C-alpha cells in the first residue's frame, strides 16, 4: 500500500494538496467504529433518522457554493454544473425523507397464517467505492436511502477527489449524525481487499474491469453488491423524429460534464435521411463552445480530469480516423496548461470502429448512419453495454416499442438520459447489476424479512 497521494487541479495541472493513505491498523479502527455506530443507529426510529437526513439536505443548500467550488477545483466540472449537482443531492434528501415511511412500512400479505408480513431491516456497514466524475451525487444517491434504512456507510472515494470526500464526511457530522455513521477512508485496492470481507454489503461505480474484481470479492464472501459500470449509450434519431430538437439536445447529452459520464449519450445513430441536418446543427453548436477555466461564467467546456484521460481519448480518436472516421471539428489536444481536449465531432463511424465498440469518456461525438429505423435498433443493441438509451420519434407508440426492445436499464423517449431520485437507475450486460434510487434502489441493502404467525 502506498503511503500518500496528491490531488491535482485539472484546469492548471498543478498540485492542490497531498493526502496520506490510512494504514490497515487505522482501517480496523474505522470499521470497528462503523459497526459500533450501526448498533445504535439501527435502533433509532425511522422518524429520527429522517430528521438527521433532512438536516443534511439543508446543509447542502446552505453551503452549496463551497461544495461546488471544491468539485470544480478537483475534477474540472463547470461551476454551474457543480452547483446543480449539489442541488440534486439536496433534492434526493427531500425525496427519500418524504417517502421513506411508505417505502419501509411493513407489507401485509394474506396467507393461511394468523398473520404474515414482510419487514425491511438494515444489514450493517455498507462499503461505498465511488468515482470522481460526480463526486457528490454518486455518493448521495446511494447513501441517503442506505442511511435511512439504518445502515452505516464507509466511503472509499476516488483519489482524484479527496477534498470532496472530506467535505462529505464533515457535512454529515455537522448535520448531527452520530459518530461513525458516515465515515470516509483514504485507501487503495489493498485496503478495499481488507474492508470488503468485513462489510455487510458493497456498492461500486466505476470501470467494468474494476467492477468484476469487486463482484468476485463480494461473491467469495457472500456479500450483496450493486455495480454501476460503464456505458456506451445509444442516441437514436428515427425517420419521423424532430431532428432539430434531437440535435440540440444531443449536444447537452454528449458534452455535459465534458463528456465524462457513464450515462452520457455516446453513440449517435441517425437514419440516413436526417444525417446532414443533424450533423450541421451539431457542428455549429460545438464550434461555438468556449473552452476554458470552469470557474469562469463564460466557459462552456472545461478540462478533462487527468492528463492520462486526455492521452487515452486522443489515442481513441486517432485510431477512429485510421478506421475510416472523418473529423468535422476538433480531434486534437489543446495546447495550454491543464488537461484540455478540443470538442470533437466525427462521422463515418461504423460498428467496427473503436468509438462504436469502446466507451468514450470525453468531449467526442461520433455519428453513425442507419439506413432505416430497423437497422437503427439493431445498431443500438450491438454493444456489450446496456446502461441507458435515448430514442427520438414523433410516434409515441413506436418510441415505446423501441423502449421494449432496447437492451438497457433506462430508456428516454424524446429526451436525454439523466438519473432522477424517483426512478430506479442501473444497467444490464456490462453496465452493471442492481439498482439505485427510487424504492427499488432503497431496498438493495435491506434484509427483506418474512414474519409469519401460525
């Protein structure tokens, strides 16, 4: 295990701060505190836990600018997008606090027994291994329902956003949650290998490769787990679509968070009759982007998170061109301090192209031509991923048919895919297993217990 790590401002490429990894002895202490806190936290009434989590929501709103600034400094998100992320976390607090009583009430089931019902009990300490791209929202969408159930949370955040991780821990502490209910630990894969066998469950958001490792460990120790992995979401524009609206929305769906989102649209599949109009609108919008410091109001596209990410993206684009792709704008790194890549539109992308087959994590928009609606559906499903999908059509019946046929966990008709606390979220195939958000997500880390009286 390494002893320390650094956080870097992706806008400047300069070091923000050095942090130390916790030794195993410290992880043992932290985990013991979490288990002890669970014994008390689970005995509180749901009404009491709701009071605590409601305070968390208020704290988010009271200090949203400070939280947003840290998000932007550490991973480069536009400041306006970071503020919106914090507000979404507060909305999640509102939603689950308002609905937890209904979600968790005993479910009476009529049987031949005198009485029979299902109750929902907490499991214990849940280990959360979280990514950098939505450093507050990814944590909140899991931890608010998990805490309301009565579980405690041990957060192992990405080493890219340690300042956010510490802010999150302080946020819950300042909101009055008892000591040990929500804790952050700085550790690496070695520390995770120690913690996971002891935890009562694990949730992971990240790459497919890392997700397989987590799932294998969880399976070995018979631990429940939820995985939200990569995505290569199809954005399908059918023959009867509102092409102008579809193209305008496509820009936001692709370039939000500088394209660094699992649920961002990544494969733009357009029937041949609409390719020119769709492409022209996209290129005009992309060429108007103002690339720069994400803290400045005039900036509309910020940096990528790391230099390694810039290199990986540039390598994918260069290979895509060798495989027949045609760059209409961008397609290169930007020579300035920090980690910037020019917003890019590329056409002539076929199913054999790297931009079709691999996940793209950056500001690159590939356009794939389908000869008709039937081929568009086939191309959309021609992926190992299955997180989200958008389909554009004026025929709602056709849209719902596509929703039935698309092999994804979420389908948006005439809009962009985005998570919502009220709706379950998660993927199929290589995009993961299990659900977050809504009542379905809340119940992932419950003991669904049957009680019967003879």
